[in-house]
C-alpha cells in the first residue's frame, strides 16, 4: 500500500483533452459507424423487402439517416478544425503538422515504436508526432468525404434545396461516378485508419500507463512530475 501511495504521489494529473475535443471525437466516431453502414447500403443494397414500395422505404430511410448523420459529422469536423486554432496547446495545429526539428525527430522515433523496433516511446502528454500526422490524415479524409458527399447529394436534392448551390462541385471531380468512387475509397481508408487508431491507443496505454484510454472520457492523463510538462 505504501509503495502504491508513493507511486500515486509521484504522478501529476495533466488536463490534455478539452471538452470540445472529446465531444467532437465521439460525435465523429459514432457518425463514421452510421455513415459507413448506411453509405454501404446506399451503394450496395443488402436488405431486400418484398414489394417495391417497401424497398423504396428502406432506401429512403437509409438516405435520410445518412444525410442527417452527415450534417452532424460535418459540424463536428468543422468545430474540431476551429479548435486547432482555439484550443489548448495539446489541440493546436502544431500537434498535427511537424514543423520543428524536435517533432520530425519524434515522428521517426514514434514510428519505430509503433513497429516494435523501439522499446519505449518518447513521453508526450498530447499527440506524439506520428499520432499527430495520423490525425492530420484523418482530417484531410474527412474534408474529402464532406465535399464529395455534398457533390453526390446535389444530384438528388429536391428543387429549392440549399444543397443545390453546390452543384458546381460535381464537375470539379470529373463527374458523378468519380466523385462516388473517391467518396467510397475515402470511407474504407477512414475505417482502416480507425482500426489502426484503436490498436495504437491500446498499445500506448499498455506501455505508458498514462490513462490513454480513460483520457478521452475525462480529459486527463497522468505522468511522472518530471515529465508532466512535456508537450
């Protein structure tokens, strides 16, 4: 018990993930699940209901769910991008784009740790450079999904819909089919990166013992006091 108390006393609680970061994280997480299922169904209907009217009802429901979820997803992405400039030092843009020599060195070190070549990762309260670059890729894919999704929706938008003002987007992608293909590919890339992200969270959590998994709920991580200031 004394050893445990001593270990706890040597740790410092660091507030890393602010509320907007945590909220947008979970909105995006659940949105991706819903958008992937409904989007796959829209492209490849895998539910067959007897009667043409019922089939149309299922497809219409899938499209409606996809649309409203996409709106929540887009708003969450925009808030997260805003927080790249308005958030604390752990949420800022420099955590995602390695612009300093230290971040470039950490990018290589953290990548080696991810491949099990390096034994221990460098201590970072926020994102290390490799995780930051991965999140930057996420955001880029999100933006492509949003733009191509808007392009696809302009084709079926009802007359007078505000989405029709974006009908100029489709030709930018060289046509509807190419926009759909890009949208589909980006969906699978996000799913693959999400699996890698979950794996990385468990890996870092087991090695660092800093509350990696708990932090996305509470916002706090725990570090030895001499490392707590590491950014």
